[in-house]
C-alpha cells in the first residue's frame, strides 16, 4: 500500500513516540475534510511540538536534522558567518570535520541561501535542517539580540521543579494532556500557570536533562531511573517512562536533611526497629502514603 505524504509523516511521529495511533487517524481525517496540512493541525492544536514536526519532515525528505539544544556550536566557530548573511538566510556554522563545515539552516534546499553561505566559507560544507527559533537564539548570542515579535520561550523542567520546592511538594508528575502536577501533603495540585503538556513538550523537557547515553537507554528499554539536581534548590529522583505511546515522568524530591523519627508522630514501638541489628524491616504503602520520611529517619 502506497502511503500519502501526510500518513508517512504521521508514522514517523509515531516512531518518535510523540503521537498516538488514535490521534493520528483523527488528524488525518480532519486534514481530508478541512484541507489543512497535518503538520499545521498538529502544531496549532498543541498536539506535537515544532521541533518534532521538523525532525520528522527532515527524515521524510532524507535531509539531516540537528537539534541545536543538544548540539552546541564549537566555540571557535561562533560568528563564522557575517551577521547579515547568517540572519537573512537563518544559517549558523556549528561544527567542522574532515569533509568541511556543518551548517544548520532553516531551509537547506534554498539555492540562494546555500550560495550566500558558500561565498563566506573557505571549505565545503554540509547543510542540515534546524528549528528556526533555535537558530535565532544562537544568532542573538553571537551577534546581539534582535527584536522579534514571534519569540516564544520554552519552559525548562527546572522551572517546574522549583515550583515543587516552593510549594513544599514531594513529587512532580508530567503526563500528556494535563497541566504539570505537584503532590503536596498527599494531594495532587495542578500547576495551571503552565500550559497543558503535549508529548513533544514532555519529551523535550525530559531530554534536556538526560545525557546521550541515558536517552539511548531510555529509547531501548522504554523506562529510565536517574537523578537530577538544581544548585541551591535540591536533588530529585527521576523516573521516565512511556505511557499511552508518549513520554511521561515522575520526579521526587530528595530531602537534604533527615527528619528526626520522634517528630513524625509515629508510635514509640516504631523506634524499636532502629535497634534491630539483624533481619528485614519493610515499610510499605501506596504511592504518596508517606513511606519515604520514616524510612530515611530509621536508616
């Protein structure tokens, strides 16, 4: 069966775990009825992020894609292109290898842009596709900030974790279709000041704090346990998983200090367990029931 370009794009997004099969079929049906391209529908409805759309399109047309959030510019190549050429054609030199330079561009198929970049470089170069907003941010860092009306700042996961600390919460929950949520004293509180999360947003925020090896392990095993710290704020246990064909995550605060067992309001008999030198003591209960504090205080 020959796939349409829209379905092919959708299948690639399924492979990236940012879209479910049910949603794909609904959006394809809407595209057929309204005539709006699937990519536009997915972005407009906040179902999939711009970066995942662009990465899938690059794969679809067999063009290299570079995630500039994960691939920093080599320090000696910053500002390699003149500012007017770089900004007008949205291009930035990010790397150099035995074959020449690697240039990230908004449109690597634009002959005019390719010729302009080539005129500024003494070596051959390979052009790859990148997200427009990320190229603009690099330009601002290299050449100075340029006023634009279309700049949208992405939420970093540290902003959510700082809210957890400010609220005295124990866990941060991130699930598709919901606001980020914090568990405070056993009760879930949605952070409605932040947007409802889509699969691309969760994936981006989680991948921002993972190493390349951790990302590869997660994509192989579909689950990952690790940790993350914010200087001056705290440390967090991180559990990342696939849920309904998209990335989900739960992050739990790790206390900096151990609370005295006597201050927890537990029966005196519990203190006796700390005097046992042999055997096994189990502290059990459902998620959020308060196992962590007694366990750490008894250890």
